[in-house]
C-alpha cells in the first residue's frame, strides 16, 4: 500500500471531486423492497445480505464521484455478527473495486491496545494466519485524547495508512470540551490539531499533506479556518454537510491553495435520498442508484 | 437490568474485593497447549475456540474474586470475525454466570451514531429481530471528547447501564492533552471529570454513586485525588496496576470513605501469570486457573 494522503489527493484530482461517501446502513431507512424481504425471512443471514446489497448499490452508484468510502462501524456493530459480516463483505467489495477506504471507528486506547486496533484495521496480514486481512482499510478515524503513545502504534503497524484525529467535531455540544481555552493559548480543538500536525511530521507526501489528518465539522467554518493554521499539512475530513447543517463553502474554504486539503464526508445525505415506500418494487436497485448518484453529484465542488 | 453502580457496589461488598478482571486475549501469550492446537488446525473455528476456552478458564478461575469482567474489544477485533464470535460467546458465558460486564470499547461519536453504538452494546434487544441482544453489557467505556450530546444516547438507550468516561488515562503520554491547564481553572482531565459528574446527575443510586463513572490511571495517584474532588459521585475504573506500574494504594486512596468508589482493572497481570511453555500439557487448564486465581487474589485490598 502506498502513501495514503498522496493516493487520496490523486484520486480527488482524477475525479474532480472531494466527496467521501459514508456507508452507514440503517435498515429502517432502506428501500421497502429490502425491508419486506427481511420481514419475510427474519434471519441473520438475510439481514447480512440486505445490509451488503444496499451498500453494494450505494458503492456502484457513486463510483466516479466518490473519492473514497467511509463505513461507520457503529452502524454495523448495532446489528451484531450479521452487521460485522456485512461490513467485512463491504470492505472486500470496496477493495475489489479499487476504492479508498476510510474506516470510521474513532478507536483509541493505550499503546498495547492501540496496537491491537491497528492490527485489526490497518495491518495487511491476519496476526495468526498471516493471510491477507479482509478488514484492512486505507485509513482509520481515531480519537487522540490519550496523546502520542496512543497514536504511534497505528503508524507503526502501517506507516502508509492514513489517520484522521478528531479535532473539532460536527455535533452541537462539541464545544463542551473542544472549545475551552488553554492557558498556553488556543482551544482544546486547536491543540489537538497541532498535536496531529506533530504526529504527522515525517509522513508528508509528494502533494504536501501528511498521513495524519484531522476531523473537522463543516458545521463550524470559523473553527475550521483556525485549525487550518494549526495543521497546515493535515487533510481535513469534514462531516456535517446536509442533515447537520454544514455547507460546501466551509469545506472549500479549508481545502487550501491547491484545493486538495479538505474532503466532504456525507452519509445520510447521499445514501437515503428517498422514502422507503418509494422503493418497494423489483426495480428498487436502479431507481435508488440513480437518486444516490444525483445526491452525490450535488456535493461535488 | 437494575442500576449499574448499585449492582457493582453490592457485588464488591459481597466479595470483599475491588478487582475487575480484564479479558484481553492474545494468542502468543496463551498456554502452549492451546497454541499447539491452533498450529495443528489453523482455522477460524479453532481460533475462535481457543480464544473462548482461554477466556472461560480465566472466568472460572476468578469467580469469587472478580467484581466484574472487562473484555477489551480491540483484542477481539484484531482476530476478525473469529475474535468477534469468541467475544460474543464470552459475553453470553459471563451472563450465564451472573457476572457483571464492563465492555471496554472507548466508543464515541455524534448522537446519531452514538445511538447505534449504544444499541450494539447496551440495548436489551436486537434492533431488528427484537430478540435478546447477546452483546449487551452492563457498562461500557466511552470517550467524552464530543461532549454531552455524544454521551446522552448511551443513557437514553439504557438508563440503568454504566458508563465510564476516559478522564486521566494510565499511559505515559496521557498528559499531552489531558494535563493541559484551562483558562477557567483545572486541567482538561479535571474538566472531563466534572463533565462526567454532570452527566451522571439524576442517576445516583442508593449507595451514593452515579451510573456515569470515569477511567483514571492508577499510575497517576495525585491526579486521581484531584479528580475525586471534581467527581464525587463517579465510580473510578482504574487500570495501570501491574505491567504499567500503578499501585494498589492509588486505587484504595480513590475509593472514598465507604471504600466502594474505586475499582482496580487488571488484564495482563491477572491473565498471564505464566510463560506459554510452562503450560504445554493436557492439564494446562487447572494449572493456569490456579495461577490466575492467585494473581487475582494478590490484587484484593
């Protein structure tokens, strides 16, 4: 695997897009055709199958627009083993299609344990069988609250992998902690951004960005501008456009002079541009794909 | 499920123990007897089986000493689906035995996604099938970096469940962010502790502790004393005794006047008091159990 930041940027330039498409399955939002199948056959296998089939439709729909895909692990974990099996199949499919994968797990722990998380999601090989690791992603979101020694193991397990450290999150109460001012100057979020900048030193690629990026809510454009100064070499992963009220302009403003430094992450807004009942018939897949492709195109800038 | 903090305290008083036993499987530390079986049959099924069998031996060994069990999710996730299946079986076994489960996942996300994590690990029922949720734990570790609206969904999904919010972690670089001073006074860790105290308001049980506790490294006894003042109603979950250098005294000091406010979490120190080669024979289980029981007893205070 080559340098993550370089690959992401090259893909963005090739596609003329900055959209990362979330893959957050939620059965109650699925086309009625799929929900009806599950009602008729309420089994773990059927649940796994419809989770995968819907993801597969989303993936197929946005190829050519999506710079990468961001499966959010919680939405698979909520369905137990059926969900986790569907996630594994989704990751395999994404790799078959040559897509970049940013796994959104916001994992964090002390070094010994962070190494286990890194082994899970960034290692090329299974730790026991030494076979290819089906769960390997190109990048992982992490929470940097534990400091450098909770981050380094991810870099050691795979120096080419990308990491996105939570800095200023998109949610309404992100300020409870992140906006507080430090006596040494700046906010907690700004400090996290400058720590991420430090952690990324030595990993800056040919396009000028490091393999350590940050997560910055598109809902807070002023904070984003300050964070850009704290972390000039960090790619920004920016959720919050759409359902949460953030704007495309906020992402564009954070993208830097080359326009390749910020990426819009959208999940619900892209995945579910329909009401379940509208998609009850046997042709749900092509109809859903057309709508999803349109909603992803609308996020291009 | 009844009030978590009350149940934990009642169990501690009954057993005269404050030890929470970690369940962090690491195949290379396992008895050689199990490693040899896996070498002879290198399959996902065999891996799942030995992960579960070793956990089962640990559980059986420390019943009567362990106030609860803390499986660390990373150590299962690193083994892919085999690991996750072993975790599911472990959780089922713990419930069969009536043991308290603190699932250590340090999950965190915005509200919509936090609800999915809460559904995964704290809900009584599967979200689709409405069957009992095999992954349901009694408590979950979480990261509070996102503030209140990233915490509330866990409380909403199950108000009786326990939450342990990372405040001051046990690792060497925990100070990178957590020790920084805020202009409003106190450190980031202290602020997190006081936020946890706020989040726990309204959930204080008959023993005087809330369902929102905090994680405090036993490696930082002075910080623990300050955090106790910020969060008088929080149960302290304290890792770091043993391999990381923390002491029993640090835990006892944080336990408050009733001695029920702090719990020592130990994983490696309890689970692996042997070298793999010592446990190569067919009687590995009883020999390992005797050693493990001894190592857990040594942590009683």
